[in-house]
């Protein structure tokens, strides 16, 4: 995961071997900045990442077999909320999901300790995919840029609900 296409392309160049195939997918992400750092949130394998998340709790009681933490709120995407608490609300089993995501490898939370990190802002553009088989270490990778089918509307909606959040894009 990287915050810019350049970074992820450079990483692929360093790791490539003859016969390997590389694919990069741009995804919309919600970036929440605080004095402590930046929390970046996205979801894999969804045409509309984070569409199942609700800024308001869907249920008052916690999921069966769990308990609410002390000082639990029914909304975490508000000013002054610690990043760790926001992150917990995006956990797959939390009571903030209208449609529960798969429990593994779906919702990605990345903490960046630099609160001033520059992320690419989300635009209305279509997200792209890049793909290219490696021709071995002696040849540079020539990336084919293909149109993607990822919809950023849910990330934009969450960002508009929470003024400190910035809709951004990241690449995998």
C-alpha cells in the first residue's frame, strides 16, 4: 500500500523478477488527521469502498460476545475523537456496519505518524488500474494504464460528514 502511484511503482521495480506480474489498483480512502498522525481507511474488493459503514451506530448493544468500551459513543467521526477510537469503529465486527465486511483482508487501516503527510486528494476521476508483466531486472516495467470501476461516493460521503477527514486516494 502506498500514498502515491510513484511510490508503489518504484517498489514494484525493486521487487520484480523475471516472470512476475504486477498490478496496481487505485482506491479511494478516508484520511483523518490529528496532531498525533493520520489514519487512512479503505476497503478492498468492493466496487464502492466503505459503503457499508455508517457514521452513526446501527445498534445500541454491541455484537454478541463483546462489550462496549468505557465511554463508548454512538458516533466517532466527530472532532476531538482519538484516532484509535475511530479505528475501532471501522473494525469488521463493530456496530457501525450496515453490511458487515469480511473479517479478514477487507477493511484496511493504516496509521501514519506524520500528521502533515501529503496525500493525493480525491477527485471525480475514475480510479485506474496499472498492470504489466516484468521483463526481468534488466528491463524497466512499462505500465499499462487501464480504466478502473471503483466508486468513491461512500468515501466522499463520510468525508463530508466529518470535516477533519480528507477524501484521498491510495494505491495497492
